C-alpha cells in the first residue's frame, strides 16, 4: 500500500505539471482583442502564444510520461487499475483539450499570418499615402511659388508703369519752360510783336513782350519736383512772388503764368487779383488769343483819342477773349479729369491680358496734330470747312453732332461770391 501511495503521489505531481492557465489566458485574450491591438499590440499576443505553446509541449511530454507510468503501474499494482483507468480517462480528456487547443493554436497562427499580411498592407498603404502627401505638398509649394512670382511680377509691372507715367509727366514739365518760350517767340514772329531778350529792369522773367510801350510778362510754371496735389498752392505762392516785377516801371500790371494743360484739372483758381496787380493762369493753348488781344490795343496810338464806341468794342473783344480762354481752360480741365479717370479705369478694371494688348497697341500709335507753319495764317474758312466735313462724316455714320453750346454756356464760370 505504501508503494501505491507513493506512486499515486508521483502521478498527482505529474498531473499537476500539466498547467494550461497560459492557454486559457491566450484564448480569453484572443476573444477580446480589437483590430488596433492586432496591428499595434501583437507583441503581447506573441508572448501569450509562446507561453501557451510551451505549456502545450509540457502537456505532451507529461502525457508520454503518464503513458509509460500507466504501463508500469499495470504490472506493479492491479489495485491501481481503477485509478489508472480514471487517470487515463483524465488523460484522454486532456488530450482532447490539447487537440482542441492545437486546433485553436492553428487558427491563431492563421489569424496571426492574416494579421501580419494586413499589417504589411497597411504599412505599404501608409508609405504610399506619405509619398502622395509629399507630392501634394511639393505641388502646393510650387503653385504658391508660381502665384507669388506672378503677383510680384504684376506688382513690378504696375510700379514700373506708374514710374514711367510719372517720369513722362516730369519730362513734360521739365520741357515746359522751353516749349512756352518757343511758342511765344513763334507767335511774336508771326504777328510782328517785340520779344524782349534782356529786360531793362531788375529780375529775369521767362518771357517778356513789349506791347504799347509796356513790358508784359509771361512766366512758365510747372510742378517739376512738386507733387501735383500741391500745385495749386505753388501757383498761389508764385502769383504773390511776381510782385517784384509788377512794381517795376513800365511793367504791365497784368502778369501771366503759363502752366501745362495736364495740370489744369488740379487748379481751382485761374485769376489772382492782388493789391497792385493781377495774375492770370493760362495754358499754352490760350497764349495766342491773349497776346493778340493785348496787341489789339497797340493799334491805337493814344487811348484817349478813342471814341466811346471804339472803347466799348475793345472792351467787348477783350472780354470775349478772356471768357473764351477761361471757358477753354474750364472745358479742358473737365475733359482732362474725365480722361485721367478713364485711363485709371482701363488700368484697374480691364482683364490683364486685354489691358496688356491695349497697352501694346497704345505704344504703336502716334498722334501728330497739324504742323503750324510760321509764315502761314490759320484760315477761318478752312476751319469751318473742316468742321462741316467732320459733321457730315459723323452724320453718315449715325453719330449725332448735337450743339452743346447752350448746355456749356449754362455752366457757371464764376462761383458764388464773385471769386473766379
């Protein structure tokens, strides 16, 4: 009996070595595992799997030992047959469990292989996604660079166009004094008026004419380096500064300042009545009628010998010349402002490709007004004929040449309060 007890205890010890807790733990873990844990937590599953396989191998080893012990026990002790049969039954159950466990392990291996393939596929997809992302970023950066370069180019072109425009204006203004001098000399040669190169009084005005034994001063004024918005203030200062000429003997108390035509739009005052003299602001276009009106007085040797009717006629002609000159300045100023606004609208509102093509055509155009010949007088009949021909051509093309003189004459030349 003592031997049987010892063998039984040894058998129990062998059976106790067949521990399957790690296998159960693995199965329980596999039942609850999520997809993300399969992908990223597979290391823990591998540890459980290896533990389970180790226990399974121990169970197999113990099973073999049990079988050998069972054979020995049959020969040694018949008393233990029942217990051995019971042990065999238990062993069979263990074998069944091991078979089931092996099947589950095979399933786990298949699942592991499948998960490994999925993981590899996901890694490949991740690399592909990263590559696509890098290409998209590169494309976006290239587009951003192209847009920035295009905007910088547009800004540079606009700045260059504005600089060119200002440069052209400054060139026009810098040549203004020479242009005024040449124009006045041409008018003097045409109408036999004395042009004084060296004045006999203090100072050096730009242009001086001698009419009726008086020196008439025509000073050319342009913005030059001044801002165009401040040109009106500059003209007012210059009107006060010519007082040095007005106080000289034999100098006419009416002094004329000649400004570029493209500056008329920014001026709001063209006549300055000061204490001892008056200053008139005119454009180059008004030079000839103004000089001719002054010359008209020279036809009379003595003003006191004029009859009242002749005096009235002279005043009427002078008034008409003055009115026409101012009206011309007023209308030119209005249209100059409209043309400037239209030019800015073309630059800002037209599509860039259309505007660039229009600029290209603009650069290829050249406008040449009729050349004025020094020895040839402008014929009024020819002007009337040209005007009638232009009206006929316009009517033939369906353009209504409406007489706007009534509307223009309705516009006020003087503002309320008597200030011109």
